C-alpha cells in the first residue's frame, strides 16, 4: 500500500500543476480569442469565405468551423458542431469527412501547452491543416463513398452571442474563462489516473520490456505513445511534460514525432466524438480510415522537416 501511495501522490501533484499552471492559462487566452472572434462575426466571415474552397474536400461551412474549434480550443470542442450538423440534416458522407478531419488534426489543448516544452507551434498547425484536408478528402471520396450524400435543408448559420458593447465583451470573456476553467479542471481525474498507471507500468518494468521488444522505435517515444493511444492526448501531455523536464525527451524528438502523438485518434478521442449523435457514431469507421491518411501525411512531414 505504501508503494501505491508513493506513486499516486507525485502523479496527483504533477496532474494539478499541469492542469492549473500550464493548461488553464493557455485555454483561457485561446478560448477568449475564439469567443471574441465569434461574437464580432470574424469567424462567420472566415467560414463563409473558406466553405466554397473546401467543399471539394467534403467539408461544409460547419465543417470549417469544426476545424477552427479543434485548432483553437480542444479536441472535444467540435462535438457540439458535429451534433449541430447531424440535427440540421448534413449528409452522412459530409459527417464522415468532418469527423475524419477532426481526428487527424492537432488539438489545441495539446499543441499550445507543448509550445512551452519546445514544440514549434506554427509548423505543427500548418501541417495539421494539410493533414485534416487530406483526411476529409479520403473519408469523403474513398472510405465513405458508399455513404449517403443527400442533405436535408441544411442551415449553416452559426448562432452565438454578440459583443457590440463593453459589457458584451466582458460577458464573452467571463464565459470563455469559465469554459476554460471547466476544461482544465475536467482533465485532472484523467491525468491523475493516467500518470499513476504509467508510473506503475514504468516501475513494474512493462515499458522497459516494450522498448526492448520494439528496438526499431525511438525509446523516448514508447511511453508517450502508449499513454496517448490508451488514455488520450491530455494524459500524454502529462507524460511528455514529465519527460521533458527530466531530460528524457528533447525538443527535436518532440517536433519529429508530433504527427504521431498530437491528434485525437485514440480511444478516448474517438469515444468522445462519437457521442455527438447516432449518425456521427455510425460513420466512425470511414472517419477513422480517412483520418489515418491525414495522420500518415503529417507524420512523414514532421519526420522529414525535423
């Protein structure tokens, strides 16, 4: 029991420090920017301009908004947009394309905190957009080509608060701050559990055994990759933070493997996004297959450019 406590307490301390002192400040700023751009109509204008250009990739106006959400807020932010698309009659084929795009892109809740650990944010975001477009096209034109493309009275109007006065701006900022706090605090249980399990596996020799069984992989990649695909990107962020601070993972390695590690295609990510609605859940297979094409492209580009 004492050995278990010695694992839990440092894991809990690391989880709280990461959530409150790294993730929370980043999310407050990014969410405030996102919500103010929404309230001022800037995002409406961007979506209207980009939607016709991205239509060949299988993306609608709301699909463009989902891309902005995953890039500026978190992997879970597009859940509301996917649910809205389903309710407003977007076709299964377009839903699969948007779902695939979200799964293949780099989520803001991992990218921006990792910027403090040496990740080059601008290249990651640029490559992320390219990977998302490839994933959407692969899902729409290949993996999901048998899905229905029929749409029914699609309303792509984005409904959100406006900020025409100082009070309106303050209200938007306060709501964004409360939303960011909820996201940051909500990550603590998963982080504590993930860091506890990972520490136990490491002390038990499981990670060392896996490293020896896969000698062709970078040893520093094994632990974050196992954590990421089993517990999600936020849990992986906690492991990476610990590895970087202890010198086990260097910034060049982090940038080289960004395409492999930073995206929502993991067990928690797929489960959360599937919860957007029954039609979204039904198209998970073509969405995952499409996202693999985008993630593969991102992985190659990061390895080449690192």
